[in-house]
C-alpha cells in the first residue's frame, strides 16, 4: 500500500511523525514524504522513504507561490496514486483537502490537527478576517467523504466540528505526538540549593518568550541564584520571531542562559527542576511538555488550549492565564519554595506520561487508523 505524508517541513516531520512512518515502513507500506526540505532529505532517503519536494512557505507567500504549491500537490497525488494520504500541519491539511475535492479522488484522507495556529485565538482585525477565510477553507477541505480527523485537544475539536460540521465517526483524539519513555526517563532531581528553570521552544512571541523573560526578572528579585535556561533558535521564516539581538541583551543582563538549538533535551530536563512553556499560540499538545512530563519534572504552563491538556493542574503542574508574567512568576516561586510539592508533581507527571503520552501507543493507534481506513476504502 502506498502511504503519502504531506507536511510543511522536514524537521517537523522528524520531530513529530517519524516513529509512525518508520512503523508503517516496517509493516510493508511504501511511504513517501512530501514537504519543504531543509537538511534532512538524505537522512530520510537513507531510512527507506521516498521523498518529494513541495514548496510550502511557512511565512505567508504570494498568491502565485501558493497556487504553485497547490499545483505541486495535485501533480504529486495524480502521479503517485497513493492508497492513503496523511496530511499534517495547517497548509498541508487545507491544500490537500482542496486538491482532493478538485480531482474527485476518493483516497482515504487522514488529517492531523496539530494546533490551529494563531488564527482562532488572536483578536486583531487581521486575525478575524483570516479566521473567516480559514473557516471557509476548512469547511471545504474537510468535506472529504473517507476521512479521519486526528485532534490533539478538545478545544480544537470543538472549533473545527462546528466549522466543518464533523460527525463523531470522522474524529479521534490522540493527545500529542508522544514521547519515547525509554529516552525521556525519570531521574530524581539533583539535590542542589539553586533551582534551574528551563524553557525550550521555537523562539516566537506567541510561545511566551517575553513573558518568560519578565517572569525570570521577577523571580530573581526573590531568588537571585535561580537559573533560567532558554533553549531553541529564532524562526526566521516567522514574522513574530524573537530577534537574536534581544536574546543577546537578555544574556548580557544576566536574566537567562541561552543554550541555542540542542539535541540533548532529555539531559537538560533531567538537570532542571521546573519546565515551563507560557504559550498563547494555537497549540495541539506541545511536545516539549510531553517530554517534560516523561522526564518527571513539574511543569508551569498556561490555560491555553493544548498546554492545559499536557498537565493535570495542581497535580502534575500549574497552569496560569496566558500573557501574565506576574502569575507565571508566582507559580515558579511557589515551586521553588516547596520542593516537596515540586518533586511530587514531577513523579505524578511521569505516571501521567506513561498513561497518556507513550509514543508506542501513539504509533499503534495511527497504524490502526490506517488499517481501518484502507479496509473501508470505497
């Protein structure tokens, strides 16, 4: 069977969908990955995947470039003749859905809603206009007959169910992309006087980076030796990226230590006491919070959809309103002052991860969805 993944960029595929695709290969699927490639193309070829370049623009793009992308998807589907398509992230979902409507193909269509972005959460005039247009496009793109929509949180499910008039049979909830519990292991906190707080993400305004910095300043007034780590890099394709000169100024000020892009997140989290992500972005379930839970660390996040789904508030972490540096700082201070509570939360977070976020269960569920859809193919 030919399985076609359509996704925005290779690094997101590697971090969020690779285990599923590898298992599909192991189960005899002929797997093609279509996306915009950065530096992982050969790596994916070496794993046994077929790869196809699709010119997805992640920072908007002209009408001409977007039409070019639509045409590329159409040509790909017509040439590949896949038995099953799995689209991930916003543009691939919308564009693939539109193309399937225009060519009239009844190919089983798996849709992964890994967050709705800023469109359904922002309140600016531009966002409202974009929301109106996006709702119209979602309604068309998700009208495919043989489809399964995978949601990561109930908030996104509610929004798109209303927008696209989805039925119960069309939907399934899988809370995030999972974590390898043999890699993200639970190591007891190192007994040391000074607490380490870590935040790892794409460095975007909506991820709460500025709130994190302001909260760090507030915490350091009471606990000056608390160490705040910032992990990640600016996303130059996104207009709301944090600038490198801003990061440099925070380092010079002494408010954070900047680690940049790292591949040793399990080790960094295990050496930390608290993990935070004060996001107000349209998240699915943030993978970094799943990994933090797997590492047995107390989490401070927001009540934003997706983020709140990554914790049990008051048991595995604390959730504060988004865009509120003061309450974010208060939550961090609470966990600094009460190490027994913090450690207990971390242990409960690990149990929660074992119950909800094991990547093996996520992979198994996806393969079951593929099998069911192929058996019901009409």
